[in-house]
C-alpha cells in the first residue's frame, strides 16, 4: 500500500474495493474479457463495412491532386461523369452548406478544395458509382490542370519562412536565460522526431443512409460522433438535429479518428442526401495513408544547464511541429508537447517555445499521447546526455531530477504536482528488474563483444489526465431498465478496441449489483446522448464511467425510495447485494422483482447521467493553472541488442510497472499497456514516413511502412500493474486512465538503443540518436560514435550527430 494512500481509506467505500465483489460476475476489478473479444476473433463483430447494404447503395472514391501546392486552372470531369456506373460526381461547388470540416472552427479544412490544392494527394473531387470498382476506375479519367505554387515540404523550411497554422506559444517559469548563464554545466543540441501513421486495422469509413425530410443517418468510424454530427449539419446547411451519427465500434482509432472522420462522412452524406440512395465512403489503405493526418514530426532545439549531480537548473527548449496544411488540432497538440516537456522532472527555470509550422503536407492530427510523447522523448534524451557528460548512470540522474513531494514540485505551467508516486514505483521496479546488476553484466558483455552490443535503459512516464481544453471534460450517459430487469446502457464514449464499453458496463453492474450479462452495451448514438466530447485524452472511462454511475444512482435511489416506502423501512435499510436487494432484516428480493414492482407502482426506470471533471482550470494567456485532474505514472526498463555491422536490433527484455490506480479491469488494462508500449516502440524504431521532393508520401502501405510485427514483441516481457496504485483523486472507483500513457514507456527502448550505440565509444561520445531509430539510423550513429572516438579531445565530451 502506498504511503500517501493508506491512512485515509474507508474500506466501506465501494470505490476503495481491492478485489471484485464476491458473488458478482463482472463488477469492477474483475478481469472480464472484452465484450467483443469472442466476436473479434470469430469475425462476427460488426464494423461499418459489415453492415448489410440496402439495395441501391452507392460507393464513393476520392480523386486526388498530384501536386503539393497550386491553383486548379482546369478541371474537366466529363469523362468521369460518363464512365460506366457513375451516378454523381462531386466538386467543391456541390457542397450545399459550409465547405469546411475544421474541428476548431479555423475554416481551413475544406471537404473539397475550392481552387487551391494544399498537398499531394488532397481529394479534389469525388465519384459515386454503383460499385466501388466503377468509382475507382472513373476517378482515373479526370483531366485536371494546375498552376503550381511554391510548396513548403519540411518543418525546417516552414520555420525559416515563418509559416504557421496557429500563433507561436510560450510557457515559462523563472528566468531560464540567467539560470543557464549561471549553470555549472551546459549542453545544447537538436533532435528530430518523426511522425507516425495510425495504421488502425479499419480505415476511415462512413455509411450514410438518407432519412425523410433530407435528414441523414451516418454509420461512421469516429471517436467523435458529436463533432461529425455538427460538421455534417454545417456542410449540408441543416440544423444538427437533421443528422444522427452512430458508432458501434471502430477497428482502432488511436487519435486518427478524433477529427479526421468528418471529411469522408461529409462526402457520403452529400451523396446520400443528393441522390436519396445510401452511400458508402471507404478509403483503401493507400488512400488512407496518403489522405489522412498523422502524428506530428518535430524538431526540438534545446539548451540545458545542470550541476555536478546532473540536476537541471535551467532549460531553454523550442519545438517546431509539422502541422501540415491546416490547423486541425495542432494548437492543442503542440500545447501538450509543452505540458510534457518536464515528463517526470522538476526543470527549475525554464522557457518553452512552440511553433506550429504550416507545410504543404497532409494535416497532422491527434495520435495516442497527443504531442506529449514528442515532448517526453526530447527530455529523456537530454537526461541521457547530462548523464554521459558528468559520467553518471542515467538512472541516478533521472532520480535526482524527479519532482519532489514538498518542494521542487511545480511544473512549467505552475501546477503543483500532488500525486507523485514515482519514487515508490521506481523502488518497486528496481527491486524486480535488477537494473544495477544487469548494468554491470552488460558492461562486461560489451567489453568482450566487438560486433553485438547490448544496451539498457529505464525511463519514467508521468502523463497529465484531462483535456487541456477545459470545457471538453464533460460526459453524459443514458440507462434504461426494462420490466424484466435487463439493462440498456448508453453513453457518449466510443469503443475503439480499448475496452471502454466493458469498463463502463462493469461500473453499472457494480452499482446495481447485477451480473454483467444483464447489461446490454449499445452503440454510441448522438440521438441518445448529445453534445459529447471525443473519446480521447484517455479520459473515456474516467468520464463516461462517472456519467453512467450517475445515471445508475438516480434509478437506484428511486428504487430504494420505493422499496423503503413499500416495506415500511428507512431508506438506509435497503441494500443492493449481488443479484438481490435486501430490505430491512427480513425481506429479500431479486433485482428483477423489485424492478417489476417499481414499474407497476409507476416509478421511472430510465435516467440520464452527467459528469464534469472537478478541480481543473487553465489560463492559456498566462500559461498557468491546473489543467490536469491527476497524473498517470509508469516506468519501463528495456534491454536491447544491436548489431553494429548492420544496424539491426531487437528488444530482448522489457520490464514494466504501470500505475492504473485501482484497476477497473486488470485484463483490459494489461492489454492497453502492452499495446501502447508496442505501438510506441514502432514509432520510435521501425516506422518511418518518407515524402519525396514532390511532397508525395512514398511509404503508404505496409510494404514500405513497418509497424511492429508479433516477432518484435520482446522475447522476455514482464508487465505489472503497480500493486500500490490508487488514485488520490476521487475518480471512478479510484482508477486511473490507461489509454495513452503506456505508449511513452517505449521511450526506454529508444534510449536503450542509444545506450548500446554509446558502448561503441566506451560511453565517452554521445550518440545524438534521432527518432525513429531505424536500422539505417542506428548504423549511422554507430559510425559517427566510432569517428567521434578517433576525434575525441580531452576536455570535452563530443557529440556525434547523424
Ligand atoms: N486502444 C485500442 N485498442 N485502440 C485504439 O484506437 N486509442 C488510444 C487508447 N487505446 C486506442 C487504444 C487513444 S489515442 C486514446 S485517447 C484512448 O485509447 C481512448 O480511449 P479511453 O479514453 O477510453 O482510454
Ligand atoms: Mo487519443 S490521441 O487522445 O485520441
């Protein structure tokens, strides 16, 4: 039990449950399997493309620009229109309402561009035909001419030319400049961090079904049904109540469907309303990779000051992010990179600057961690450089820089860190992963092994939970109980594989003390719960779990009042136990019996629920406040092996301890941690996005874009939910968000690779390893470190850039 937690625990409080309630199947804390698990593996889970198509369904295909920037001077689509099977062809002129689907009302995301092309692959028209094949064939018949305009294809160039999608932003504490001037040691450097394609298994898709009066129902693979609803209403020039969006599940979203489902939904909706026929817009993999935004690539420049113990006393850091052609969520994403500059460390006097660069590339968007990972990768490399500079073990430098509990505990955005469990969590993982012993073994191994080198690194994660845009932190739910006692559950969160639906259902099962199989989990639908936020920022279970519990408690209190009156007892004498309700000392009823009686006595068995996250506030003008309700913590120790002749590597052993508070569902949480870690590892190692000089993405399929395969899972993978985890804040059953934080545990793999490379130079030359650390990058870094050894002077630690 963690110290900060043990004293005040009220064991009667259901939130403090340590284990599943005996006799209840599928309440909180139980490792219930994902509700769709069996259907996933049997191929029976219904995704949008599996919905039976009504007769007359049309199929859409987008027509893409083949320049990065320019004016359309001629667009002759006559051959497209007369191609076999074509029913209609859309251009910007066919958008009945507002030609924009930008999420933050920046008006820079046209459904189809009106005259100006902004990236290679941007859809400029769209074909609807009787079959998909016909639509795709017709697209090729377009005759389009352009007047090319100069294209900006890199962050570097955009920064030089001061091209931004949003104004630069600064966050500061103290006086970084004078702190740096006073510092005993000082280092500066540049790090390039690559982007990442979401590579969800199910690509972007919307199936639009026309309704009466020109209304439309959209089955859409989106993390944000309400935003799609509002955007499509605007595009159609109709009120929001004319559009209904339904999402049963996504085949993965990972942030890529937080905003970027709207464009495809808009095209399908326009066709459906225009033709009166169902219309399906499904991107194939290549189109999806070319036409939808990714994780932002970053260039980070830093100047850090530190003392003999490696303690940071001043930091000046600048982020330049590749936002692509439009703002999308870039402002908030770049803010989150700034919020996570510190990761787990007290930075002292610090100035953080962020530039949101505009390029003629696809508009980048949310991706698991939402900019946070980019900020954290940079500081972890900085810490390693500090350690090498002063000749200390990086672990000790990390610990020396951890936030304190009573002092050294304010973040660069002036929030006090109140829940820092990292010192304890670090002790726990160190006891089980044998870091110090293995460090010695690895040194000995490397000294004897000229070609194969081993590397080891242990890195922490501290990740802020809440949307940093405060108003988004709200959620709603809807529960009905039918006369037979079966429950219909709905809320604003969406299911993308992360297990949100099962967790929320477990919360409701616990509240009513009924088995999980009494609860029907239903598709997210804007007609049931309105004005929801995206399922994002890892806060799905925190918020929707609370909203659903609120709804359940409303009905429960009606049932209690009814039972108390009927049986002549005080309300406190009515108790819900597994499967039954105990009234006073003598009466015991089945849950379903009580429900039936309540119905007959005209008690409402339906309720909505609502939740707004407490305590949070943030003033962006002054860059200060308490943007996060709490932090999620974790730590990973990764060991790798590299081949210095080929640059190839593998992760041989990984130990993870991650704090999920008190887990709502340990099976789901383990899945999230493992999946997040592997996805992060892919980002930092093998996944490389590559555009040619024309701005054309050349890595647009799995043949050239390498996501981790099963064989990349570390041979020895030891994953623990941190046993002392408990949220000090009153979150749903004291759990913590788990969706994004584990991705950043993978930074340890990148750092372990750098450590193995450093061994080539006897740890005297700093490998300035960028991300991703592809085999090519590793080979270059090895060569540079070897060169650095030869050139090494005696009074300075040289750095070997790529
Ligand atoms: N896990 C799976 N299997 N599929 C996904 O698409 N998305 C991640 C994470 N885990 C994702 C996932 C992202 S980016 C977020 S923000 C959270 O899940 C969202 O869900 P939650 O808030 O319910 O954790
Ligand atoms: Mo997750 S990047 O917040 O959708």
